[in-house]
C-alpha cells in the first residue's frame, strides 16, 4: 500500500525527528529474486540520508553502528 506524498526522505526526516539516529536501523528485506544483498536499496537509503544533511556519524549509526551495538561481533560488521 502506498500513501500519497510518502517518500523516503520524508519518512527518514520524520523518524529522525521522532526517535533520532541512535534508534534507527538500516534494513532491506531483499525478498525478491535474486535473494540477498540489494545494493540499490542501500544506495537509495544512503542518498536520502545524505540529502537530508545528516552528519556522517549519524549515517554510520543508522547504516551499521546501531546494529553492531545491539549484537556486536555476531553481526560480522566489525570484521570489515
């Protein structure tokens, strides 16, 4: 279902205003063929965040840091 006027930057802006960067997690369901990582989703979400002018540290929290804080080494994020 789509809502009129609902676009990614507006959703991010509202979420950032309501709960802040420290409580947002990047996510992609990547539920279509082929399954797995979907770079286009990552790219569009990253672009929307940057277009909003959030800091690099806030973007890193949303895209990886918050998940890593929750699950640490289990995510494999620190292995980069």
